[in-house]
C-alpha cells in the first residue's frame, strides 16, 4: 500500500465499512445472518517519504448503523425489520452514551500482495482492545481490510431471543473496502472523492 507522502483524509465517499453477524443457538434457523453498514465514518492515513503507511486513525459513527442484508431465516427481512434491528444494534452498542468507535494503528506489516497487516487499538464504549487487520489489495487503488471483534471483550452481551434459543454469535466480522484513487497528500475531504468543494 503506497501513496504520496503526507496525510490523506478519506471517508464513506471512498468506501464502505460493514459488520457481519451470524446466528447461533438451537433456534438459529429462525434468525438471519446480517450485513450492517456503518454509513458514516472517516479516516486519516499518514504516509512516510517512501509512500508506505506510517499512521492510521479511523472514526466510526455508531449512530449511523443501517441493515443492508439479512440472509437465512424463516422469512425475508422487511424494511421495518431492518429499522428495528438497526435500533436494537445501536442500543446494544450503547451508541447513545458512546456514539463513536475508533481504531488507531500502532504497526504496519507489509505483505507481498500490496497488502499486509495493521496492528492497532480498537476502542468501543470506552473499552480498548488490540485489533489486527488483514489488508489485501483488490485493485490498483482498492484495498480490503478484515478483522473479527468479540463483543463480550467490550462489555457487550450479544443479542438473544426466544429465551436464549436464538442468539447472535459473540464474534462479529468487520470488512472495510476503500478506493484511494486520486487522494492527494493533505486532502481536506468535503464530501467528494477528489477533495474538491
């Protein structure tokens, strides 16, 4: 992953952050595996003189969660279901008390495919834990980062229903897809991918 030296600001105009949940329990077939988007987020990537990453800070707005897809289950999700699930997710995450989650990188391990690993600290609900992102290159300027977050490590009790017979798995997948094409150093992102007002 190489960019022009300097700071590069980008946000949801350049990519997507999604959370992937799965079902567990005796009544798992009644629930859905969910794809939930964090609709509003921002990031700042700092690159050194040789264009390699030197710093990364990401901010996620937990009040912007939106259910994009639900697979499995007895019946398809309705728009009302999606709204209710997003509302429940925001409540479980305590978005009213701590509306922002953050990731701050501490180390970068380059890989042979133009990706590699990013080690850092993820903070959710005032609790911080180490998190390791696996980064792969999916195109000339496209990158995908994946990780798994265990809800219980952040004081979150995974959602349950039917007296515990249906529950959301403790581990939640995180997928970040970004396109860094056209980002110049010290870009001030104002809502357009090229940084123009």
